[in-house]
C-alpha cells in the first residue's frame, strides 16, 4: 500500500474510476492528491459541474470540481488535497509527482489505439515515460467490450485447438 498517491482527473466519469482504487491502494493514514491540468486557468466563473459528470468546456469549473471530489474523499476518511495546474496534462502530472514526492500515480486510460492514438497521442503513455514513480493504469473496460453479436463465431475446429471465447 502507498502513503501518498496522485490521481489525475479531467471531469469524466472514466477518470473518476481511479478513485475506486483508493481504499485498496492507500494506507489508512495516507493521502491522495487530485490534479486537473487545463490549458488555460481562465474559466467562466458562473458555471457549475455538468449533471452528466462529463466535462463540457463551456460549463466545466475545474476548481469547484476538484473541491467536490476532495470533499467526497474526506467524508470517507481519506486525507485529500487538490491541485489545479495549467499546462499539458502529461507534463503537469509528471512534474507534480516529482514536486510532491508521491509514491504512485493512479490513472485511467481512454484506451485509444491505432490512428486515433497516433493523431491525439496518449497522456497515459507520456506519463508512463516520464513518471518518477509507479503508475497504476486502469483501462476503459466498457470501450473494450465487444457485443456478442459482433464477435466471430467459434467453430468446432477452434474448440478442439483450445481457442474458445471467454464468457462475458
């Protein structure tokens, strides 16, 4: 278990899944630092957190969002602090990990691959390359699921060779 972890958030419910790992990864007297990295800190002052929990550039207030998540953690007995930083997310995450001396980073991955990953890059890949500590990456399992009707059928030859589909 870790004493101090960093959890990067972006306002999405996917990013918040990293919070589910806090009870299993952080010592009872440990601490969680939440971070949101934004390109510009000047955000509209009158907006609220979107009801969907997904970031909407026109209404997303990162400081209010961070305070809300930190309060949820504190109500569950977890020491939490929040950091709102300006810059590229991967750079901010890696730099903050160094400055704070965290034991680990817990983050989710959107699971982009192929052309999408090539065009947009991967914050997770960049953090993995630059992080001064272990990084626990939680994949987007919903994105990876393939509906049963879209899966290739297994035939008798596949079964005999040991190629069977995992049950869902």
